[in-house]
C-alpha cells in the first residue's frame, strides 16, 4: 500500500496474469509469466521488471503485459519509466481505470500534480465510486491551487467514508485555502478595503495578537458600521483581554444592528443563515467585489472549522496532530508544534515527511541540537531533501560548529539552488571560518531575504575584511536604511497597539 | 589572611632574570579551576527580593547588582547587595527589601552591618558602583535604581551618608548600572549611569498567552529606550550632568551594563555599553570632553550575523594577552556570549567562534560575568552568573530558566567550559556577580546574587593555582583609586576599574595570575594622566600597594 500526496490510498490491484496462459504461446513464456506474477504477488517488483520487459518484447501487441510492466515499474518506484508505458496502454484502452489511476499516481509521485489531474479525472468519471482515484484527484487539485474542486471531491469522500481522518483534514485544508485565496485576492484588488481589515483582524485573533486585531476591527467599523459580526468580534477581543464590561457593550451593539438587506447582500444573508456552502461560492463575475470575497473567506473559514471539528471528533490520527502542529506553529508556539509532530510520529513511525516536519519544528523552537539529531537521522534513513540538509547545516552554524554545517548547506544548495536561506547560512559559516572571499557570493545571493539588515551588515563586514571599502560603505548604508525603515514601521505598529473602551 | 603591610616598591635592579615575556605567553594546559559554595556558613543570608507579580513587571527580572569594596579600610573586601522593593510602590516597605552590606571579618565570616552603616537604601535598586569619588581614601557607593538613584559618601567611621541631592545626582529614570571613571583626566572620578527604558508601574501590556493564562515578561521591543547619563565630578563633592555637552544624549538604547577601557590606546578611557536587543554602543572618548559612538564601524555593535542580541553584562579586558582590551558580553541561550577581539587601530573582530566561546556558551543564558585569572596561570578565565530572563521560558522555547553558573577556562586564548568539574552545580536564577580575593590567598573568589533565593559565595579552591599579585593603586595626581591606570606584566595588561560584569562593582585592586613566576622582573604602570611608573624585581604572592610617583 502506498500513500498518495493528497492523502488518498493508491491500490493498483489488477495484474493481467492470465493473458499468456490462455494463449498458445511457448511454454517458456508462460513459465516466465507465472514467475513474474509470483514476484509481483510477493512484492518483488524490481525483480519482475526484466521478466515483463522480455515478455513485452516477445509479445509487443499484448497491452495487458505492457500494463503489467508499467505497474511493476511504478510499484518499484521507477515512475518516469512507467509513464510512457501507461500512456501507451491508454492509447489502446483510453478508459482502463487501473492505468489511469496508476498514471496519475506516478505523476503525483514525480511532483507533477498538474499532469496527474487529467487521467485522474477520467478515472473518476469512469468509476465515480473509486475512492482512491477521487482521493488522489483531490490531493492533486489541492497542490495545483484548485481548492474548490478539491473541496468538492473531499466532501464527496467524507460523505461515504466519514471515519477517515485524512479526508476531513483534506476537506478542512481545502476550505482554509479557499479562505486564504480570497483574502489574497482582496488584498490585491483593494488593499485599503474595510473588508480586508476585518479579515486581517480575524487572522490576528487567531495569532492571539489582540491589540492589532482591535485596531483592524475598529478600522472596519469606521467605514462599515453596520457590518454584521464586527461588534461581536470586538467583544471577543475585549473578553480575551479582560475587559468584560466593554465586551458586553459591543455585544449589545451587535444585537442592535438592523438585519442585512438580502437583495443587496446575498452572501452576507447566506452566511448569517448558516448556508456556508452557498456563501463560499463566488458569484461568476470577472472581478468579484471586496464584499463577495469577504463573505467567501468567512464562509470558507467556517466550513474549514466544521471539517476540522469533525476531524477532532475522530480517534487521534496523524492528521489531527498535523493540524494541531500547524496551528501551534501559526500561533508561534513552537514547543507545542514539536509535541504534536512527535505524537504524529508515534502513530506513524519512521514516516520521512513527518520526521522532516519534526526536524523543522525543533529548529523553529530553537532546539538546534535536537533539530540536528532529527534531521541527520532522517537524512540517513530517507531520501535527502534540501530542507533537511538546511535544517542540519543551519543548526550546526547556530550551534557554533560552522565547519560541520557546511557540507549539509552545500548539499541543500545542490538540491535546491534557490534555497536562499542556505546561501545566507553558508555565507555566515564561511565568514566565521575566515573564508570571507568565499562567503561574499553567498551573502550577495541571499540579500533578497534581508528584512532586518543583518545580511547587509554581514556583507559590509566581509567587504571590509577583503579590502572592498566602497562596497562596504554601500552595504553598511543599506543596513542602516533597513533599520530606519523597520523603526518607522515599528512606530506605526505601536500606534495601532492600544485597546480602548467602546466608542 | 590580612594583606601584607604597606609596601612602597623600590626601583632597585633585580637579579631575578626571568624573562619578562614568559608570563601569560605560553598556552600551557590550564590547571583545574575549583569552587565551593559557602555563603551560609560564612553568614551571608541575603536573598534578592525582586517582588515577582502576576503582572510580570519587567523590573522584576532585571535586578541584582553586587559590589565588593573595602568600606572600612581593613584590607578585607566587604560585600554590598542591591535589592528590590515593593511593586507598585517601589518602596522598601520591609527589611527584606533592604540593600545589604556584609562586613568581612576574616576567616570566611561575614556580618550584616547594613543598619549601622546606614545603607539599607530606598526604592527598587538595581546596580551598584563603588569608588572613591572624593579622593579621601575611602570607597563610596552609588546605587542605581528604578526612578531612584542614591549616592552614599563613606564617612570613614563605618557609616555612609546619603549625599544624592547635595551632590546633584538626579533620579526619575530606570537606571540599571553605573560605573566610575575619569573621562576628562582631571583626577576626579566621574559617573556614567546606564538607563534601560521608560517604565512605570502603570505599564500593563499583557505579554504571553492569555488563553492559557501564561503571562510573561514583555519583550524589550515594547519599551522605549533611554540615553545614558554622564555626571562630571567638579571635585567639590558635586556633579554636573554633562550628557548633552558630551554628545551622548542622542544615543538612546536599552542599556544594561558598561565597561571602561582605553581600547585605542590614546590615553583616554572609552566606554562600552550593552543594549538589550539593540546594537551595543562603543563611545570613543575624543579627549575634549566629548564622545563619538563608533560601535558599528569598530565592529562591536553586533555579532557577526548582524542581529541584535540580549546583551546583558560585559567585561572590557584583554583576554588574549595581546595588550589590547577586548570585549566579552553575556546574552541569552542561543545567542552565545560574544567575544569581540581588539585588532588594534580601533577595530574589533567577532571572535566568538574563534575563541571557542561560541560553542561553549551557546546553551547558556548569562548576566553577571568576570574575566579573571581564576587559576593564576596567566590567562584570564570567564565566570558567568547564569539564568534566562523569562521565568516561563520553558513553556515557549527550548531553553532553561534556572541555570548553574559557568566557568570557562582560558587555554591560551581559547575557552573551554569547565563548569562541571569546577563544582558550580547550584541551579538558580542568577543575576549579578562580583569578584575579589576574600581570604587573601591570591585566588579570585566570586559572590553571586539570585532572584528570590540566597546569594552564593564561591570560594576559589583551585588546587594547583599559580603565583599571583594584586596591585592596589594610590593615585596622587590622578584619582586616588588609580582607575584607568594600565598595568603591564609581561604580555598581560590590565586596566584598573571597579566596574565589572552586570550592574556590579569590585574594588579590590588589579589581580594578575603569574603561573610559575615567583619574582616579577618588571611591572609597568601607566597612570591615567599618562605618567609611567616602573617596578622591577617584585616578589609574587602579595598585595602590593603602589603610590603614584613613589
């Protein structure tokens, strides 16, 4: 059994064993066919491949044998080799569901979810009850930003399999992605919109940044005094910050609001009526209004919450712990996140993806020794990734062992040359080891990450050390400019940070 | 052991022809450093009462300065602890909040003389700075505090007088640390007061996680910093605030501590000020009564990664025996205890990694520190008083709140953590630390304060410590304490200062470890005014008082 990326289970179960036996072929081929069948049944996919290749060569017209070969290649992890064979099968048998599913699975495994969608959609169309196909399709849709389609597939899956935690997690994440997407679109279309301010306030509440949330809710009310839910949200902020009396005042204001005009504000009415599925759908216009995007985000958030609530009612699962870990990370509680990833791993030991998440969480928690241990253990046991190498390398740099960190950082960059954080870390490591000239190109490459001026500072020192005084002055001036801008921003934020009584 | 009798060094040529350069030059393996904790049996029962509140007022976690001074002139170093107060009144509403003076009665016995000396203090005290500001031969005391500073004049009869107002010392801001130095070289000690930030008891930001009911001390970023204050000593018992005139008023930081040294060897003492989560300051003394802030150009404002850290205490001394004062800073776990090595010509390099202090300190959070030669091998070791700032840190980060102190042996310019074998096992919320040879055996001991728990007195019992000398300077033209004088023995250089570590003070002369050297071929003293005095053929293992020009 293998796990698809979207959490669905892939079960390629059909082998075309009997094809040869039923034909008048040589006894040798029949024997080989049987041998291959037995190897496949025993899970020895690698060993079956050369036999199937021989059989296909001998009987090139036998689509069944070609499918068996593709299956063996796919099951042995040779995805790229399996794909042309699956495609060849599908040319002859366009509706062969096992070939469609396996082709989709191979594309997913290769990190090509976009190309996986077409065969999986065909598989689902041909066999709507096939949970594996639909699950993989939902996952591929998620990965390609087709969140609404993903949600639709997950919703269908949860209706037939309500006790599968993976599906509720997928459903919740797809709705959450819809909400996030709506917020992003709103920001792009009107960054000063009071609707955007209300959504931003909601995210601040989730992060427990109540002062900031208060500011943004107040900003919303300046322009939309009758928007339903804002006074109630302010009341929530007041309660969370210990101002119960002020909370009651805001709640009274919420109750006193006139009912929404459902002809002009249909989405609002749908949301207030609890018709979240309807409210989460955007009107089919080229450019949705800020109001429409706002209510879509609100409704999708609500639907995500409902899905996650259902997930929480199921027995403990990897997905539940994953969700909790992600929430903790979002709320800047890295130790909680570590705890949850550890719990997930207790359920599914040795899962490399979970181990990588744990390593990253330990790193975020500043427990660099533990992050290093986890990352190196996973690197030894599983396929190396740029992220794991970065965690190991940067942890070592932070533990003041730059010479040991460098090989990992170089490996991270070899795997992902665009991982600028690895360049930044490698630059620092080289500087610490006195290899300033080598450090400079890495620091220069990483400058795009420099939001606090630290990389410009490092670069200025490096230029200084190598005699490039003019460049050093320029870099130091840039460092000071970033500090100045950050200070201005900080002062602006400070002005937002007062919780005052209701107006 | 009482110090030897007054000794005026003669300039006679000695035949003890040990090469002057051997002291501190060779990177021999460090001999063992050992301490044992004896506060209770020595009669020290001081508890740093910081008055922790559910509101988590930031001042609660910052205090704890300690001073060592020989207030009664008997040659034995005494101890003074700064203490907290009630919050929000900021009054010492109970004797438990008194600052405490312990008289060293010899043989590791101390007696609480706070009341009779009149130094119980007022307000929420933070740091202490001891020095003889009026050149009368008796160390005086400045106590920095939250909105209330106090200057005590030592009357010489075992009592002190509060002369704060008379001397023109202001209060009203949150002062954490202070130090005495003679910035204008007029022979009178001036006072530098380091301020943290604007704060009042009405500050009520909730930091932490309200839904879990976990309230923590707010991050420093929520507090608007303050400039230091420089008081010029007029020499008549009064001071004038010359902060603006000296060009210091515009340098706003969240100051924690300070150190003095003439880093560029131009004859004028410079000032390094640590800032909490802000770049540090290095004030270059221009010699005309003004300072210029040069930390960024000099390379001491930030670590090599360019990120501000929680700089706490500092020592401004030469750790690698190249004759130039370097800078060591304590900070929080994950930030290391940075080492800035002085390369000469006004330039420093981050040597935290190169000195091996980085890997040795990265897991520690430190406050007080002292760069002293604890095993007398000719290389200054580092003692740090450790604890995180946030008592709830374990709920949020992979860090520890209460920690044992640490000692890092200097092995020829690189450091090694030898805390475990040194016996520093007591786990507390340590804060200030001061250092002195309390029993006159030539080995530097330590006294450490801890929030809400008894202070510690660490007797240095290092078994194979080398020879040593302590120089007690007596300025005549220069300030009487000789503060700012630079003393060279072989490749070792120390400057006379009472300012040490975090918000603390230590007035017990200038200590040198000598290794196997029993006679010192040459001691060179450059007094603050520039006069050079040379002593030759000086016997080791003594406290040597040196009078200027004699």
